[in-house]
């Protein structure tokens, strides 16, 4: 029988892999992804503009407490 430690490690590992995969998908600039019967079409130009805006205007993204510390 498998112990609780194994299941905690297994679930943590699987969760980490799913999070990393989601991060890689977000960072990729593929416009269309097709997997089995699932098709995803993204507007990458809008995402690039949004990212550029975040980089150019960092003070709008920080929390009020972080702005007070600066």
C-alpha cells in the first residue's frame, strides 16, 4: 500500500508539471493550437501589446503598499 508521503509528492509533482505547461503555453506565440478535437485560436498581437504596456507602465501594476516603499 502506498503511503501518504508518496501521494503528496505525486500530486505536488503533477501540479507543478501542469503549472509549468500552462506557463509555457502562455509564453508561446502560436496563434492556433489543435489537440484532438480541441482547437484554440489566440490573438497574439493583442497579448504582445498588453505585455509591452505592462513593461512601459510598471507603476500601475504595483500594489499601493509597494508604491509607498519605493
